[in-house]
């Protein structure tokens, strides 16, 4: 699945009104409250749900899910937005969140920095989908290139140096074929990198076969091109996880796992949750599917081999 609810880079949102998770009060009133077998970010009656807003509708789109969590756990669910992923990571490390929506890289980075988290599930937006999506290696329809190993020495389209499926996973895939790509120093690359700026533009340039002899883009944009390009390889980009804090009492963790690991929009609506059938929620949520820590091992390998900026906390 692409980024939860809207698959765009996280941006600042109403900064003057936003509450950064990392800036939560450290006073005794808001400190973690102990409970039998665990503790909470605020108190035993409340679950703090953390997220980085990527649009003005983020909180609205999360609301039916948060209301469902509240109904199933018997806790008040408090939405706390963070201004960026660094603040969300800091909040996770310091125990200021109970449940959160992370990106795959944010989850791995948070764990690497000491956050004690467990992934529960990943949201899919359409029936029949699996968590995650694919970064696809493509060539023009009439190309003789048959493998990623053949990309060496070619003009290769990427999306942007910050793109997960349009650069980070592709550069990892190429590195596994002993083909180096350096976005900062072309002299250190084994391909001529062309940054198209958008996934659809990368697909278009590859289909034309002049500016780019091969390239990469996310599966949904490649699919739109029809028979203008050929897919010669693909790598799964793990779906963004919903995580919980390991410090929570065991009964609460059990309840969250039961509530979030495998739930459909129909179940949420049948539970009487307001706006569960709204257009906004329905466009962003179909169901969740369970994921575990091992599901993110590809990201760990990427971080180990590339030392990518996305891996730095």
C-alpha cells in the first residue's frame, strides 16, 4: 500500500495550530501513567494515536478508525499529529504515543533509535489488494533489454532522489546487480540518471525511449501506460504499518491486535461508527491485513547497504 490515506511526501500542516508529538508536556500530569503490567503515554483511560498529516483531511480520514479503536478497547482515543517523521520517531522513542501510523522507513528508523514498537497491520484501500506496492523496472515495449543487469551504462529514468519507489528501491535493486547509482555525484554512477520528477513522467520518458532507455516507477503509474512499456522486474515496497507501543499493558495490546490486525470497512460500519461509509474514508480504507516485524527486513537491508537519508533518525 502506498502511504496511508494519501501517498505523498509528508508536509507541514497548520503548523501554528499543530501539536508536535515530540513536544508533549513532560510534566507529571501528562507523563506516562502506570497500570498493571504496563504504562500509557498519558493515562490508563486514553490511547494517544500518532500520525504525520499529509493533507488537510488526514485527521478526518483517520477519525472512523480511531472511533472504532475507542469502541473496541473502551478507551478514549486522542489524535496527536506530528509536524514531521523525525518528531514522530522522537515521540515513539520517548513513549509519548500508544498507537501510530508510520511509514515503513519511519518504523525501522524508530526501532533503530530505541523505540519499542510492534507492527500490527497495514491498510489496503481496495478489495483484493495486499499490503505494499511495487517499484517496477521498465523498458520501452520494443526494447531488447531483458534484465536489470542490462541497465548498466544506460540512460535510466528515476523519479527523484527522495522517492522511495522511484529511487531508493531502484538504486537498491541496481546495487544488487553491482550497478552503482549516486544522485549527488554522476561520476560515481554506472548509469546516466535522469530524474523525471514524477512517476508518470518517468513512465512516459521510458515509453518514448529517447531520453531514457530504461527506468523505474510505481506499479499504478506503470499500469496506466498499457503496452507502451514492458515490466522486466519489480520489488515489493512494504506497506505502511499501524504500530503499538510495547509498554502498553498486555490486555490492551491484545485488544489492539484483535481490533486492528484484520478489520474491514464493513465491520467498522456495522459497529455503528459515524462516517465509516463516508467518501473520504471509503477512498482511503478497505481493510487491514496483518504484518510483522520481519516484513520490513528489506528496508533494513536497504538501510544497511545504501545508508539512505530515509534511514537516518
